[in-house]
C-alpha cells in the first residue's frame, strides 16, 4: 500500500486543519521544504500536498512553498491539490516538477473537461473526491454539492480510463485522529474503476492494517505524523 505523508499549505506555512475548517488550523512549520526533507529522510517515497489557499480561491497561491517542496523531493513524486481548475494551471504546475495534480471542484463542475485533461496529461491527473456525509464538497470544502461521491466517480469513469487515481477524503474524519471511515471508503472502492487513496483520520497502526485488509491502494497521513502518534518508518514497514 502506498503511503503519502501530507503537507498542507496555508499562507506559506505547513498547517493541519480540523474537518476542513480554516478557523481550526494548527501551524507546524513555516519551512515547508524542511518538512518535506524530514519525511523523505524518514523513508517516504511519495508526498501529498494541498494548497489550502488555492482550494479556497481557485488559483495557486503558495508557489514559493511548492518550489521548496519539489526541490526537497529531488525527483521523488509529489502530488498537489487545491486550486487546480484550468489547463494553464496544470501546465504550469507540471512544469515546476510536480508529478501528479489532484483536481476536485473542476471535475465535479465539468467531468468531460476533467476527462480530457486526464487523456492529455496521461499519468498526471488524479480525481479528488472530498465528501461530507457522502456528498461531494467543493471550493476548499466551503460548499457541499448534491452529488454523491460514488456518482461522481462513476461519471468520470464513463468518460475516461486514464485518471491515475482517486483521492477520497471523508471530511468528518480529516484532522480528527478518529480513524478512517472504512464503510464509506468501501463503497467508494467498490464503485471506482481507478485506484483509491484514502485520506482523513489515519491515526494508528491498526488503521493501516484495516486499510491493507480492505485492499486500499494508498493512504495519506497528516496530523498523526506531525503529533508523533505514528512514526513514518513503522508505517512504511507495515505497508
């Protein structure tokens, strides 16, 4: 199972939110590049990043921090979500050296466009599905649509087979250290034609074991690593 340590960027700093609430942020570092180096030195081969400002505004805000992270990766894959909503942004970010881009809001609003981006930038585009009570949330989780997460995934699958993966986040578990929502994750995995990466709530080695038993393709881990509840080397051995 793939393990993706997470770096969330807000105002150029490395933070973690609780349930996607921008008013409930914890700042862990004002040097994102150093945090990236920390995870890679601990054995990470992959890194997941989110431009939280970009997710809210619809445009990339934290480019200097993103450049620091890419430099620290030294060629290892870094994927970024938040504010990736047009072709020009995709080209610019891939040009910075990011390996994969996570698209959420724009995929919901225009599935055919998203599919065309998957086909054009083959191997680089990931579907981001952030769900609140099973419904897709957009605009940096500030709005909730009426579209079920499973319906969006199936809709994308009807238009393309070249989406690299689905990053599925249960917002109610994100940053809460309560474990992943295995029931909703199972529903997503059963309907998805693409590999599923779980995000939100992974806190203990038991959570890792549960995801492995559920044949989940990957897991994104944030607050539990920053607070020392999980040690990355132990997680990597387990996975």
